C-alpha cells in the first residue's frame, strides 16, 4: 500500500528525530490510512528510551477522546531509531498490535512506513510505500 505524507510533515519528523539523536522520539499520526495529514509529538515514557518507545498514555487517551468527539482520526504513530536501522526492531514486533495501524520509523534522516498485519508473526509488519508530496493538497 501507499501512504502519502507532505514534504513539510516528513521534514518535521526528520528534524524532530535529529534534535534528540540519543533517544527515540515518538508521537501520533492523524489522517486516513492512505494519507497522513498531521503529526503530534508525544513524550516517550519508556524506561529504556534509547531502544524503545512508549507514547505518553495521557497524550494517546486525549487524542482518542478528541477523535470520538469528532476530531482528527488517529491512524498510527511514529518513532525514531537512533541506531539508524529503518526496519521495525524486535521490541517493536513485541509491542505491535494487529489491526492495520500505520507505523513510521525515522532512521538515518529517512522515514520508512509500515502497516501492522491482521494476524500472526509473519505479517506483523507489512512494508508500505511512503510517498512524499511536495505540495500539500490535503
Ligand atoms: Zn522501533
């Protein structure tokens, strides 16, 4: 599948990750599954933030409440890999829920896109093509 993101949002994610290169940054993604229309940085509350991320539950709950009230749809989240590896880590696979959420991973100044599979280990992460749009027509 293809996920569209504007150049501005893409560059913002790369900048956020570069600003704290020693720990994983993370946040929420809004939009539709095929198009990311917004990002919201959140605190990484993981105990080992160099190699793991855990989005501040308060931020997640607030976003889901806002969505239910008619706000932006939460379609997934992003996080960075300070080690520069673009693939989902073993820790990511452990915490990924099936169900089609979009995962963006920022590593080495690039962003890769994944979608969680519907079941099982073998399709836990399905690679997606991240299409960067120069003009934001969203
Ligand atoms: Zn990861």
